[in-house]
C-alpha cells in the first residue's frame, strides 16, 4: 500500500510535553514531505495557534483546526468551515451563563470570552495564545449574551472551562440532551468543547483528502487523544503514541514511542523509508 497523506495531531503527538518541537520530529516530517507525501496538522486549537506550530516545520502543511471545523492553509480562503448558528450560539451561551464557567467563542480570527471567577491555574491552561495577541485577538466581556444580542456570532467552536468535574458532567448531559444540532466533546481537565453535529478531526481530514483526490486507505494518522480515535481507526494506517490512553492504543494498528521519546520521528523513519517517493511511483505507473 502507498500512503500519500500524513495527518499528525499537534499537542501530545507532534509536540513534546513541554510544548516544543524536537529536532528529530521536524526532520522526520520534512523527510516524509520530501517523498511527496502531503502533510496536515490536526488539532482542537484555533487556526493561528496551529499555524505557529506549522511554521516550525517550514513545509507549509494544510491545517485541520478547531476540532475539524476548519480546514485550510489560510484564514481568507479555507477549504471548509462549519459553524454553530448565531441563534443556537446565543441559546447555548444563555444556558452556560447559569453555571460557573468560562465561555470562549472561538473563531478563525478572534476569540470572545466572558469574565468569570475561574481559578487562575485552569484559566492558564485554557488561554494558550497570550503571546499571539498581534495576530489573534482575544476579548472579554462581563456578559456574553448581551454582547451577542448586539453583535451575533456564528463560531466554529465553543470552549467551556469549569471549576469542577461535576459541573462539567452536568452541562455535558444537558447540552447533549437539549441540542441535537451540536455535539459536545469532553476535553482534558474540567473542559469541554462544543461543535456542530458531524464535525470531528477525522471528518476534517476526509474533507482534505477529498480535495486532494485521495482515498482514506492512503492516509496515515498519528494521535494521542480520545478525539483522535476515529481518525486512527478509520484511516489506512492508524498510529497511537506511547503516551496515549489505552482506548487510543486499542484503536491503532501501530503503537510508537511517547512524544517525549521521539515517537513521531521513530515511526515515520521506520515506516516511510520503505516507501519510494511519490514522483517515482507515478513515473513507474504504480499509482492508479
């Protein structure tokens, strides 16, 4: 089997636990790219934060961002965007404002959140883009519903940060039962994300594959999180990181080392050294 698209999750996979990109991982990604394989980074992050990670690779990969709600290489001309409607966003925000949580309406160009008494350690984990203020605007208001009444927003994703686990579980069940138009994704810590029904990292990768005229069997996907399970299970070759939970490893065909032990680099060098460059395979009429 010839693989022509590599989809790599960012946090916990591409990056080490300290948030840095190891030199060996960078070299391995570029090695695969130079063989003619398309590379895409997959993440729940916003576009600009994902772009920052992509710049370290220097190969300008396509991005599947915002949990799969955004696919593209530029904000101005995306291949795909799926939004939560303005009306539904307002209804969900009004519901969330009854709980003690921080609400973040995340779009491609900016984030709008509410000012709330969330413990500083939780807020620090939720707001990851403080050094990107020049390119990604973050604004906070006292009451989001009032702001939305004046200026409606249709965000691709809503992130919610809770003080405790029980509040998150209650809201998760409530939104799941009340709003079939969206799906709620449990995130690490006491966080959750809300996206339109049908949005997922894997569906984002499939939109890209369709654009590139590639089959799902030609895709290699590497991830470490529960929200990576679908793409690991459904692609041609699914790879789980050594630091991934058991459920993720169970879905994979290949388990590599951890993100702090060069897991991505090890897998790519071991696997793709056996595959000839795509250009050579095309010249030999091996690809159909």
